[in-house]
C-alpha cells in the first residue's frame, strides 16, 4: 500500500517509467555539460522536479527512493510543511538585511535553540554562517584567538570542508585536495579509532592513547589551539570510534587547556538518534559546528561555544554577509520544531532498528560486507575483498550503479571509496525504507555471486 506524504504531496513509492536517466534528464545533462564546470561531479544525472518524504520525483516522472537526504541535509523532508510555511512567510517580510548591519529576531531565536540543544549546560554563544566549512574555519579562528596558539590537530579519514583551511584539515586527497595546495600550515594529523581496521581488541582508551602520544611527541600541548574531531566520521567512512575514545580525548584536552571542537555537521540534529552524536557518551565540547540538517535544506551553519570563548573575539571578528540569513533562520526554527513535534530522535532510532537486522543478515551471508556500522539513521556497509580484507572500491561502485538504476539513491564514502552510506530522511515511511534496503541487498548479492 502506498501513501501520499504531506511533503510536496508525493506518493511514497518507487516507480520507474523510463530508463535512468530518462530522456528529459539526458537533455538537461547536455545543457549541464555545456554550462557547468566539469569539476562539479554529479553522482546520478537524474534531474529532480519534486521531492518529499522518502522519494525524489524526476523530470521524466520516475519516483526514486531517497536514502541520501542530499547528504544528510533534508532530515525533516525536502518540503516539510512547517518549513515551507515559515520560509514563505519570511520571504514575504524580507529576504536579507545582513545581521551585522541591521539585525533581526530569527537569528537570535536560532542561537537560543543552539544553546538549548548542543551538549552541555554551560552558558553559550553562537555565530551563524552559510556553510559547514565556514563554521569549522571560524571554530579554528576562535581557538587560535583565545589560546594564542597556532597548531590544530585533526584525524586520519577526517573531512571538514573545501576551503583552503578546511582542505588542510581534510584527510582525503581525491577529489578534495588534488593539486589545490599549498594548504594552510600548522595542521597535524593523528590516528582515529577505527575498530574494523585497528588491531584486534584495541579499546577506545588505547586508541586515544595512541593518538595522544603522537600529539605529545609531534605537536606539544603548549603549541596546540584545538583538536577538531567528528564524533562519528562522515566522508571518511562513517567510522564509529570505539567506546571511550571520545571521552579520553576530551579529558586530555580539558587538562591541558586545549579546546575540543566537535564537528557535528553531518551527525547533528537527530541523525544519530541523539540531538548530537557527542551526547551518546556525554562528551561536552568547547565548540560545536553545525550545518546540514539544521534548516530543512536551506544553507545555514552555526558555531556554538562556551560564552567566555565566543565572547573573547573582538567585535567584527566573526560574521559574513549571508551568515544567518533570515529565510534560512526561519527554516531552521520550523525544522527544529518539526524534529520535536514528530519525535525525529525516535524516528532515527526506529530506522536503525529496521535497517540493522537486514544489513547484519546481509553481512553474515556475504563475506564482501566487511562491517556494518553506524548509529541511528547514519549507517554504512564497508565492502572488501574477502580474501585480504582490502578495500574494494570497484565492487562498491558496481553496487551503487545497480541501486541507482533500480531507482534507489545511495551514496558512497570512505578514504578508499569502499563504503556505502545510508542517510534516509528521518520521515521516510517504513515500507519505503524496507524496499530500499531490499534493493541494496539484492544489488550486493548479485554483484558478489
């Protein structure tokens, strides 16, 4: 049985009426080739006309199951009614004044929500931006300003953005860093906790000790402004560190006056079954960066931190022309209200409860699935050569191609491009999620037969 979701009034079913991409999408792809830089990669050249709930409707009338959420952005849906209404009302009032020139209340209201929701009960301040990379870059600015130190530590497999500084923070060369250097200096990389690849039996505390020994030997706490960490790594492979790793890193930072920056851009706003992934182990960072799921698809990002840190920066030191745009702020307030009203924390946990048995059964049946991992509605399969456990990006690409052409949108990630990541909208109907997982399962079984 199919249903109509209030997001854009779309029937929630997978339904293909042409091959993918269809003729109209191919026409638009030709225009794209003629006008858009080849440096902007498109994973699936199917042009979307409408989207909502758990489906994407393309210009040829094909309805695809969305297991990507625009890379964890449309958690509340692509056209959540409350977001649409709030955006429409704000556009009718005004679209922009620049908060640094003449401020407006929605910016304040978003900062108040960030103070309530981000980890910790301490007094907080926020600044709003337009992209996650901006938020991370400003976190480093604050840390350097407050501590008077220059060095920044990040981790193997990390992803933090595409600006010059955040490319330096990002680990993966292709496609993010190749021939784009030189990069910002004073960035140091240490091992993350990667249970699937670490020595057998390595605990989170042991993995933290390994990382901290590198920091102490190669950087020195007295030179270190901040440690920037994803509580669950995103682009690097949806790597969930072993329990105890994050708290050990946080304790070390607190004892040495080093700021802990949690990059919650992909993990935040209910995605992992908590408001933020740090909540799972009750880690309280000094600074938290947010974006992606905050505003129902509109560009908005935040940097939230301890009040004395954020207030230490001189007037005018933080900001940006479009940062905290009033329309995006209105969308964020409506999106957060939707998360509360529809219990999207619980929805993320229910998605995990539905998907985990299917994925683990697949792993038991198919040795090429090296590990199933993730939390909430942020789940992944690492695909390997069963004989060597080496990453298998070729198999991964084959499986993704099969899913796409069957009308199920899935994404890849991982330093070796061998991880399939699942980021369904938190409002996806259960039967649609189950169907998408069935298509993925069959694609892997067929590819490894």
